[in-house]
């Protein structure tokens, strides 16, 4: 039995059956990290000794009734706070910051027996679509080291794809889980806004951010979601719901499920290989009993500008707390408080973070607030209403995740607008607060992975994972 070839659930079952041990699995993952991380730069912090000590403790407490993911090694994106472990957001300005508390999602996985291998590289403050803006250097796609892994959860996707842990938690503000999952050929899910507590997630855009899983398949994602979802007294935006039974609902049967294909997602700019793969995905859903129909969703054209106005406005506010006074890195040689602020932020933030802070400050400024920010909020409401209307006709929507497979390193940084447009199919899901999952569905002519995106109505997390699992059963059959 090759441990690194197992899914997270398969490994958990092998541990409970005594076919392997938690220390053996942890050591196998750490060995893979040691071998692969120098090439793909997925991990910022590796907790070797700490992980092994926890593995030994968990092994001693193992019972036949331990949770499904008990003892399974995993990683966390480095914008999720971890008590007594450095949390950097891949930014110089958070150098030396060690949180006094852990994110709720991380705590819930710890309670379920997770073994934390380390913290994962990302775009600085989750701002980017390629994981090239990290102050620790770019992450590289393990499928092709000359390509980007996507972003901002590129380290999480690369780690899972390279076998450096069986699953990871990332964050998704406009596609930051789903797009890297697509580029790296793994399954990644953005839950309904509020389904998973954001407490302990260092904010980029608070009304859009959502924590979610990246794993080998939909069943793993369902098991992870069962552990981390649910209301949290620390997060007023978290909501109660029918959580904890998603994995049990995955039966592979899609009879009676209506799937809509927005015509606007299959037009100009979409690579032919991506369109073929997504339409083949639709055929596989039909083979499992679903009905598929094309329809028009014209609000797609307004999603990207609306998203970047709102996200950057919220980033301008959220990142104002990083000033060199309270925590993190502080510039030297300042004359007064204002000079301290200026020098710390100038030297501490990277170019992409600065670009988005400046854009957000502009749209919030006097004279431009009504013209940009207020109007973007109004369009956001129109987008959400359009999706609600679509879900009166359909149970699920199916789109590509990105217009192309993974671009080469450096291509997107030289053209920021092109990088922003790569989010065209994912940002509407965040604007409407809906669940979405990226599912590997083929490869292009260069052998690079392609992902299909399933979108569900609010609180329809179980349905999107059920359809993703049905597809994966169909292609394995």
C-alpha cells in the first residue's frame, strides 16, 4: 500500500484498521515535503518535529470510533491564524507575527485529530491569481514547474497535488481555492458564505472571503466540510444550517437534478480544450441521471469590475491595521509616527497589495464613493438576484473554472488586467455568496489540468459535492 496514493478518507480508514500508523503517514508526508518543496515552494513553514510529536500522541489515543480524518496529515494556508506558530500572509509586513489564538476552522480540524504539517505559501494577503506575489518567492505548479499553480491558495493546491499532505485549507475571495485547484488538478471547494467561520482568517475582503478545503476528491472535501462547517460565536456572519452529514449524502445518483450551462461562459476567450472538457463533464452528469440545458446569464459581464471595486475597497480598510505599531514588521529610521506608517507600509507591502490598496482607497474617496463603490454594491445585489432566479429553474450551474489552463510563470504579472480577467467565472459566486466546487475534468494539449465548476444555491453545499462525487464515480467506472 502506497500511502501517498491514498485519499484522505482512505488513509483515515487504513489508520483505524491498523494497516498503517499516524507516525508512518506523517513521516511519509514530511519526506515528500523535504523532496518536493525546494522545487515548488508550497510550504512557508514546515512543522517537522511538532507534527511527529502530535502524530505519536494521536496514535496512542486512536480508537476504532475515531473520526474519519483522524490522524491524517494536512496543511493550512498561511493567512489562517495558528496559535504559537508564525502566520505571515506571505508578506514582509507580518514578519515575526505569532498569533495568540487559532482560527476556528483550524481548531475544529485539530479537535477531529488532524496532524498539521505546516503553513502554505500564497499570494501576499491573498491578492493575486497566480501565487507569485509572495515575499517568500513564487509557488510553482507541480504538474509543470514552469507554470503557475493559480492563486491565491496556490501553495495549498500545489501541496495536495504533489502529495505533500492529504488535504489543505485555503481561502477563497474570488476564486482563490477553485482556480488553483483547477490549475493543479485537485478538487477544491468554496462553501456558502457563512457556512464556515472566518474567525482567525486574516481578512482581505470580509464580505467575500470564505475558508474551504482542497483535497484529492469530492468525498474528502465533504468529510472536511463536515468538520469545519457550522455557526461560531466568534463570527457574527457565520450561520447555522444542516451541517455534518454531507459525506453521508454522496450516493452518486443525479436523477432529477437539473443543471444549467450559462451561455456567456462558453464564448469568446475560452480555450477550446477547456470548453471540450467542461462539455464532456456535462455528458458525464447526464449519464448519472441529470438533465443539462443551456440558458442566458448576462450579468456575467459585470462581475469582474464589480468584484475588484468591492474587494479592493474592503482591502483598503482591512489592511489599514498593518502600520508597524501593534504587531508584525516595523521599518527603521523613521522620524515620527506618520513617517513610521509611510516607511513600514512602503517597505512592508508588495506591489500587488499596494495596487489594490490604492484602488480601494480611490473608490472610497470623497467624490468617487457614489460613482464606484455604491454602484458596485447595487450591481452586486443585481448579480445575487440573477443567480436566485437561475436557481428557480436549475438545481446546479456548470461553468469552466478559468478560461485557460495554467499560464507560464511571469506571464500574468506583466499584465495585471489579464490576471484579473482570469477570475471571470469564479468571482460571481463570491459576490452572490454561493457554494462552488472545482473538479478536475481533463487536460489540454500540453497535458495541463482543466477544471469544471459546479455552483449551487445558498446552503446547497451538499448538492454541489454530490454532483462532483457523481462525476468522479462516473469517470472511475
